[in-house]
């Protein structure tokens, strides 16, 4: 899962009222805002799955949420942690610890675990087997926690 | 695409340092923060596709970005516009115009167009045909613009 820590030579965009997409080199603050947004979207969808496996189960909603998670897990989130984005403010100051940028091997390992379990979650979601989904959601959640434990500052 | 304007009876989550997912009813401010995050993530991935079709083309990156967009388009974004979230501050004050909440039929139409073109973009991305991807990206972008024109306040 080297893509997870690769630096994507992408382009940011200005999505104004006109809807036009304009390109420019992404600034660190933009990268930080995007990655903070990615984690919010993951949290939204993770919460929906948890609510479903703990409460009233809606198979379609779980599939939609799991597919959104997998789509993001496979999107190349690592590019949002490009050199230069170690510090700075996106929506808020980055919560990524400095150690994150000094341990690419450990980050790659954690990112690989996250991707694997997220993709497995999307696969299991399609089965509609609540117990299996709940178990897989637990494995997936552990990969979130593992990275937070090592590399996320407390809010 | 009724799912786009349906109210999801979901649950928010607190993703703390422990990585635990705790449930509670999502507050309007949380819904607004999530939807603002979703649009940032869409912007990130849309910008990557534009950069690729206008510049150096990387098929894998385009596929990853297009799949992330489709995963979000299919996730049920409409649930983030639940009743009660007409006004309020997520990351910032909502940019959704009041008219959005008064025109469910038009919103459903725009959301349906967005979903259709986003899914088509993901399909075309797999072909690696740059001209076709560029054309489909244009159609997709128009659906973003159409909704912004009607329902997004200028920043």
C-alpha cells in the first residue's frame, strides 16, 4: 500500500460559485483541510455502520457507507500528507503528530492495515450478515484506533 | 434518487483519541460539518481528475479519484441535509441557501443528475481513454455547477 504514503503531484481546485475548476499547486493548508475533511467523512460513514450493527439494521445503508469508506481508503489519502504539510491550519490546526512524518514505514503499515480492513468491510457489507459485518467493523475500527494512538494529537 | 433527499436516521459518532465510536443523535452542526467535508473531498478528487485530463495523465490516479467520487455520490449525502440543518455552523456557516430546503423536487433532480454522471465518470475512468474521461468529467462538473448556481451561497 505504498500509495498511502506516496506524494501525489496533484492540483488543488477552486470551486467557486461558477462551478469552474481552476488549477494551482495545492498549498499545505489546502492539503490539511482536505485530509481533515476525509477523516470527517470516514467518521460519518463509520458511525452509520456502527448505528446499524448495534441497532436497526438497514443493509442498503451499510453497503453505501462501507463503499464510501472503501472508496476513500483506496483514493490515495497519503498524498494529503505531502512534505510541507507537517504543520499548519486547514479547517483547524493539524492534529497529525510530527512523528507521523518521521516514520514512513510504520505509517505504511498502519495505512495498509486500514485499507485491507476497509476493503474487507465493503465486501462483507454486501453479505447482509449482521454478525459478520459487526465483527469486520470491529477489525476496521481497530485500524483507525491504532493510527490515532500513534499519530493523532488529542483534540 | 430519492435517497439523496431522504432523512437518514443515523447516528453521529465521537471519534476520540481512544478511537472508540460512540453514538448519539447527530446535531445540525455535525451534519453541516459532515456535508462541508463531503464537498471538500469531492473537490479534492475532482481537481485531481481535472489535473490529469489537462496535464500528465495517470490512469490509476484517475480511477482512484473517480471511485472515491462515485462512492460518495452513492453514499446518501441527502441525509446530511436533514430537517433542522437549514442554518448553523459546521466548520463554518452553511453555504446552503434556504431555497434548497423548500424545493425537494428540484434538489432530487439535481442530485439524480450528479449521481448519474458521477457513476458514469467512474465507469469511463476505467477505460483509460483520456478524451472520453475529459468529456465525461465535463458533464459531471456541470452537475456540480448546476446545484451551486441554484442552491449554494457565494463564499
